[in-house]
């Protein structure tokens, strides 16, 4: 019985009508674009009036208000006739407009969940390298000047053979020693190219030449603390920001994905 | 009705985000230790536009404040036109400075339900044009800038009362984002906006930046310029803000080069002569100016400084007409348009009015409208989203602002950044350094410049330049007085940017007022590379550093310049009775401009008139000398 009732076209029709009615009721609009009744009620008139006031800074006269109402009616009539003729189809502006609206509505569902520490930790664990704390270096550095790698290499050999650092040092206002310096700290002063070369150097001896924009350097690493994974508290603010940004991007993606799943999409030349 | 539905949705959304528990209050209160004196220079951009600026959005920018902050912090983002964008090195701080006038309006017009605009034919037309195509969007933006210049924008865009609600919502959301990315000690995000005063298209723009966070700022809203074009009105707003909140705020004039002589005019906005009250307020509110940026360089002009062979940097394309190109700018107007001349005028006014309204330090910033703070020649994302890095014709495209006057894409500079000697990377320390003018400008490269003045320095003090500099003198931005008739001495150093080019020379630029009351200028070459072979001529000029740029590869040879220049210098022409200022200009060796990198990337042939080689530079804030009373 129930099954038969559900299949009944009249029920479908009434159900559909009820939905449409519910929509217009819920959205406060008394206008059904499919119908032939247009009633301009008090709220509509109030809106027309207040829009006028906003533009012209005075209340409309009765004549002006009447013409606003007539305009409103004319627009509504043409709007519905246009819909009946299907003029909303294939109109790039309407298409774009509806796209933007849907994006906006979907965008509002995102956001606003407070992440727990466990969620953030899980997020960090997905890409530990990204949040890893840099190795920390203690090192000495001698600036050898703008000389060739071969020349610099010879000088470094002499340093290792016991030559005093003063023999070759060129004057420059860069620190001669750094302690507990992260790759970022080192990059700030010597450039990223220099910082990137420390990784491969042996501890305890003069190595190089390490090249920077300034020229050639001899470097002696005296201690190295390897990089390690960050604790959440070390990088909390960054993690929260990136977690939130990723959530938003993902939700957007997901929303599109859900809709897309209902479509069979073929593109010429695409497998 | 549909309108009210949308409003309801928006309100609900706002309410929700207002309830969000994601805030970083705990982290923001983390203690950061200040160093005893500024040990580090912090790099930033005080002038970045996002999609909340009416013109930026109109030009196609779809990146919001969050993307701008992530990019400045060193993250990779996707630019509005699809290219991947990442800085080679992160910045330390950022001021998002969207136009306060009609903030967020183009975005709102484009995204508004059409019915909400039906009664406003002006906005409706724009809405339709923007939704129709990118070209339509560009046309709207051109009309907006034009309308702003002519004062013909509709009231619903410009009247602060009309737009208050929209601005308040947007500003609250913006504040939240800025706070989320402000990490004391690591990265500083400032609250700010741009006051876009533009009488008849003459540029009187200022960036306004706050020392305080959104919480301290309370219900303070950005101050619009339309209808309130007199900068004294802005200063009154700033005074009222400080009064009300006990906070601090400063303003940074920029693009004086297209102000048609009005930025540093010798009279007030209404034409009346500058008086003591004006001088005091201006000096208090505007401690620094933006001397270089995308729309040209404002240091000086060959017309004003005929003896300065480097005066033409960043001048081409910007010196013929004002910002909107609605008025030609005769050379006679340049005096009020360029910074060096303003510093000189300041000395003259010190004598005639008793104080100096133009006693400012110098910074650079981008004024980029792409949400991307780029100032590296090989990683330049353009002025606005219409000419981002993947637009191969951008160097040769005529620009909408004054096409008939011959402004083309290549006239844009990939410039500049603000360098700040601060005691920590926090809002407070960076802001305070700007107030005391311990800042300098660069056209992009991050060279480290130190400049100290005093009467007690000796030549050997360059060995411990920084500690001695602070102990026995004043840093850039400071004041000297007294000296018992002895000429001031200076300790100056410039360390090249290890990721950019080596250095050609350091110059000291001196301005003073002579016995007749007229201001003068002189340029001293004080330190240069290869000093064993390059000698000063009798006229004080130095032979140019060799040009080693290979245009077919975009490379140069750092061996022709110096990695570092350090010097002690004493003014040889000093007269203790004359007011004077001294600032430092550091020049890199010649390097390629951004169109060269575009040409290599896209296999283009650039016409002869395109500037392909330049010497990037830094400008320090001045040190002023005042005779003892």
C-alpha cells in the first residue's frame, strides 16, 4: 500500500509542490517564478523604499514609489517569462553567478572546528620533515675572499697542516664563530647556498671551500646537534594555521567531489 | 527577499566564525627577549594589497590576506593567474595595506546577489561587467581609479556611513587572520591600511600602520580619503586613535614621484603657508617615507640633481604625468615630488618656521597588488594580477594608467623592501625602530647597511663599528648637535646580499642650507670596490664599475665588486653654522632588470628602449646636524 502510494505520480507532484512551497516559505519569498500571481506586499514596498533612501538620501514621493513598484512588477513579469522561454540557459553570466553562489554557500559549511592537540599531532605526523627542527651547528669560519676553489683548497690544506687562521683571513663583518646556529640563522648571515653546504662537512677539521655570495670560506664544524622532530608546542601556531588552511582547501575539494561523483564526465582526448 | 536570505547566510557565517575557538592568544603572549641594541636587520614589506583592495580585486587578484601572509612567511602559494609563487627567502614582517576607500567593495559588488544592486544602476553595471569577463573587470577597475581621481564614485562606495557595516565585518575578520599569523620572534604581521588621497589624480597616498593588535584597536576602522583628502584629517584620526586606545600609529607617504609636486609642497593642502602646528604634527605622524617601490623611485630626478649620474634610476615613465595621468607634471613641480629635495626643503623650513616637517627616514616597499610581496628581479610577480609572472607580454603592455603618455609594463620596478634595525622581531620593536627612523630602503636586494654619526669617532673605530657606533654616536635616523665647530664623523659599512650582487660603492649625500638661506646638495664617493685601480677624479667623480652583465644568460661577475665596504668619513666641507643632513646610498654592481629574465624565460626580443641593466641600491635614513642654539 505504502509502496503504491510512493509511486503515485500525483503524490510526487504534490510532494514537489510542497517542497517548492516550503522553500519559498522558508526563504520568505512569496513569489513562485512558475506561477501567474504577483503580489507586492508591505515588506517588498518597504525594501523598495529603503533602497531608494539609501541612494538618494530622502524618501521617494508617491509617484516615485509607484514607478518603483511598476518597475518591480515589470521586472518580475519579464523574469518569469524569460525563465519560461529558457533564457537562463547557456547564459555565461547566470552560469558564473550561480557558480559563485554555490561556492559561497559551500564555503560557509567549512571552518570553525577547534582542533584538538591529537588532531594537530596527527597532522604534523603526516609531514614530519616539514616541521623538523634544524640541526644546530657550532662552527668557525674563515673568509678567504673572492678566490678560486683551487686556491682556497690549498689554503684549507695549510690550515689543517697547522697554519694560523690569521694567515688567510680576509676582513668582513661576518661572525668568525657561531654556536647553536640553525640552518635558518646561518642562511640569514651567509646566504642559503652556504648554509646548505654544511650538512656534508666532517666535524673537527677545516673543510671547504664553502662558497657563498661573498666568496670562499674555510669552515670547521666543532659540534653538531642533529635535527629532530618538533614537538607540537615548538611549532603550534604554524601547525594550527596550516591545518586550518588545509581543512578549508580540502572541504572545498570534497564539496566539488561529492557533486562531481554524480556526473559522468568525458573529455575528448582525456582517458 | 533573496537578498535577505543571503544576508542571513552571511550573518550566520560571521556568527560562526566569531565563535571559532581557533585563536592563538597563548602563543601570541610568548615572551620575546629584546637585544640590548639592534643586532639584526629585519626585512619586510609595509605596503601590500590583497583582494580587499578595490583595484586589486578588479585587476583579478583572488588571493586573500591569509595567502598574502603565508607567502610572505615563505610558503608556496598559487598566484591568481595560476603560477606557483614562492619567495627565495621569507620576509620577517608584513603590513597588509589595502585601500581604505570602499575596502572589499569590488569583491562585494562582484559577489553580491544581483538583486541587491538593482536600484543602483552604477553598481549594477559594474557588477555585470565584472561577471562578464576579465576584460570587463579591468574596465571597471580603470573606471574606479578614474572615478576616485575625479571624485565621481557613487556614495554607496565612498560614504563611510554607508559602508561602515561592511567594513566593520571585513575588518574584524581581517584582524583575526593577521593575529593568527603574527608570531612574535618569528614573523610579525601588522594591522594597517592605505589612505588613498588623490586630489585631481595627484598622489598623496599614505600607508597607515598600527603598533597594536586588533584587540587593542577595538572598534577602530580604517580611515577613508574620499571626500577627506586633506592629510591633516588623517593625522587628526591618528591623534584621536592614540588618545582613545593609548595605542600608536604612524603614516608612510609614498609615490611622491606622481604627486605633481604636492607630497612635499611648501604649503598646506588648502594652499596656506606651512605653520608651526602643521610642522609639529607632520613630523610626529610621518617619521618615514617609502622612497622606492613598483611605481618608480622617488629619491631624486636628473632635473633636480644634474650632477648626480645615478639620479635617473626608476624615473622613466613616471615623471611625465601624475598618478592618473590626468595632469602633466612640469619639471618645476619636481621639487615637491622627490625625497632628497624634501629633505632640503625641511632644512629651509627649520630656519623659516622653526622646525622640520620633512624629517623622515627611508624605507622601500612593494605596493604590489597581487598579494605577493616580490622584489627580486628573477621572481617578480608584477604590479597587479593582470601582469603576473606567467604573462609573457607584460613587459611591453601599455599600462592603463596613462597609456597615452607612454607608460609600459617595463617601467614598473621590481622594488623594494624595508630594512629595520630592531631589537626583536615583534610589532613593538619594529614599530619603535620606525619611529626613531633606524630603517633603510632597498630596491630589493638585502644588503646590510650600518651608518653612525658622531663627533668622537676615530678612523680605527671601523674595527668595532657597531658597538662603537652606538657607544659614541647615533645610528641612522638620529640627530647631531654641538661638536664645538668640529666636522661630524661617520662610520659606514655595507655588506652585500649574499644571494644578490657585490657592491660598487658607498656614497654620502649631504644637503645643507648655505649662507643665503638656500639649500644645496653634494654627493661624496666615500668607499668603493677595486680602490687600487679606481681613483677619484678632481671633480670627486669615480669611474664606473665595469658592466659584466651577460644578457643572454642573465648573469654577472661578482668579482668586479666588493663583498663589503667599510669606511670612516669626515665631512670635508663642514660649516658649523649651517643645518645639514647626511644619508648613505649604496650601489650594487650592474645587474639585469626583470624584463631580461622574462625575455630569457619566454624567448622574447626586447626593444632597445627597454632598460635592461641597472644598479640596485640602498638608501639609509639621514642623520641630521643642527647648530647648537
